[in-house]
C-alpha cells in the first residue's frame, strides 16, 4: 500500500499550506491598507502602505518569499523535489518555527493577556495546524533524511 503513494502526503499538504500563506501575503501587498488591517498586520503597516512607504510591501514580500522557500523544503522532504541543501536541518527548523509560533497565543494568555486579540488567537491556531501537519510528515520521513 505504501508504494501506491510515492510522496509523503502530510509534507505535500504542508507545502500547499505554506504556498497558500505565501500567495496570501502577496495578495495583501496588492490589496493595500484595508488588507493589512483585515489580516492583522497592525495600524503601522496599514498606514505605511497607505502613505506609499516601501517598508510594508518589502517586509510582506520577504515573508512571502520565506513561506515559499518553506513550501519548497516541504516538497523536497516529501520527495516531490530533489533534496535541497540542509534539508535534514531546515525541515525540523521550519516545523519548530510553526509549532512555536502556534503556541504564541497560549504564552500570551498566560503571561500578557492584555495583548491577546483575535489576530493572535487565529494566527496561532493556523500556525499550530501547519506545524502539526509538518511534524506528522517529518516523523514519517525522519529516517530517510
């Protein structure tokens, strides 16, 4: 049965999730200040985008590029792409970043509740799901890395 699925499905799903997040960040740049506000980037980023400053789109594009790179690493770990450099280090690091970011709302709940808002709760839940998907895939391919 294992031979019927040539790739690691959780890592392919993780790659798709990272790619969707990357694409969404690019869309935010084109969506402008309203999109920055809606997705919780904060008033500083939204106001900067409205004023035409380079900082918001550059930072958002850098985040999109990192997420795109993470998607490529997940595809590499899944066996879809050839092994990328430092794959055995990068894939666990990416998984850890998603999991730690996913726990941010919990940490804020315990240590700084006044900063906890809907953005932190939702983005943490999303990152936690991304991290768990990556972790499942990572555990499955660990011996092959």
